[in-house]
């Protein structure tokens, strides 16, 4: 069974252009090519097996694996005789198509890929095939699903490199950048750990190793440094400063500020200092951290 859908979008328009998509359950030995295409194609095997041939090389493809067909190259692929594959495909073009493929770890040097979320790719193609009538709105929806399709492949391509990192510096860079962009929200260590793909315990370990601070301590000191900057500007109330730094309750903020700085926000604003108060991260220190 073969289903397919072709867009009315002119070929090659824009940085990334959806052209067509489809899905097929092949019979034993079904083959396509050898042939040359003038666009990019990504195939993905949902079940069964087959062989892809390009540039004199043969690649065995199984469930959860896919392959790239590049424009201007002679390629072919064939379903296995005993366990023929079912696959989906997406055709696209555009001025930045090669760049987006590199984000997926694909190109002339690497033609095959794995995806840890096959159901996501299948869902993208099913959604694409829903929009099989012409119209500007549908063309935009198709573009969105194409970006999503590539995004799931890129995400899977990133995982082996992420698991293979020997130091925690990259994780700390990701985490501190996330804190910088989200410190005003209800940010927890659990959310931070999920974002970088680590458990809470290991995230704490790498923070201690790289910054000699726990994630909680870094977040607290980052917030307090920002609060001190806002208090020095003298344009906001203590409540407004609190909410600007991720504290809905001004009282909780004031307690945290005093615990970190040694004085209340009001005392800090008036220029009161306690001789041995704990120093916040200064702007120069923040600039030296991995952000």
C-alpha cells in the first residue's frame, strides 16, 4: 500500500521548502531506482528491512533507521525478500536544506541515521498528509511539520555525543545559560536537570566540580546579584524587584536576600553594609562563568 502527498509549493522557494511526503508497505523485493533526484529525500523505516545503495556503498536499514538521498546522485533501495520494510519519506529543498541536514548529522559523509522516537516521525508524516489541499494556511502547517520532522532526527543525533561527554563543563554551560534566561520563572533543580538531560544528583556533582557551587546556590546567587542591581537603580519597589527575580512573595525574597547579602533589601538600598556579609556574584564574576 502506498500513500503520498505533494505540495503546491514551488520547488526551492525559501530556506527550507516542503515538497512531498508519503508512506508505503512494500512487497518482498520491491525496489526503487537506480535513479537521480533533484531534491533532498529522507526515508525512515518503521518495520521490516531493506537495503539502500548510494555512491557505490550499500547500507542495511532496519526498524528505527533511515537514509538520506541527496540531489544529483544515483541511488536505489530495495525491500528485503523475507521481511520487507514499511517506510515513510519526506522530500524537501531550499537554500538552507544542507545546513539543516548537518544539524541532523547528515550529509555526503553520512547517509544513514537512527531516531529514538519513530512514532514522532510517523506522526509528522501523518499530519503532513492531513493537509492535502492547497492553501496558504496548509502550506505553513506543512512547513511546521517538516521542521518538527528534522528536529526529532537532530535530537536523536545529539544524544550519543551528549552521553559520551567526559566532563561536566558542557552541561554546566547549558544549565547556566538556561538559568540566565529563566531565573524569573518558578525554576527548580528538577526542571534544570530535565533540560540538560541529567538526573539531579549528577547535575549537582558536575556543578560542584566546575563552579564549586550547587545548582541551588548558583541560582540563588544569580538572582541575588540581579536583585542588587535592580535595587541600586532605585526605580522599583522591593515587591517589584522580588517578582522580577523569580520571587512571587516579597517576604520570602527579603529573607533570601538577607540570608545571602547579610542585610535586608531596604538596608541594601540605603547603602547599609555589614562588615562580613556574604558577597554576591559580581558582574565581572558572572562574565567569567560559562554562559
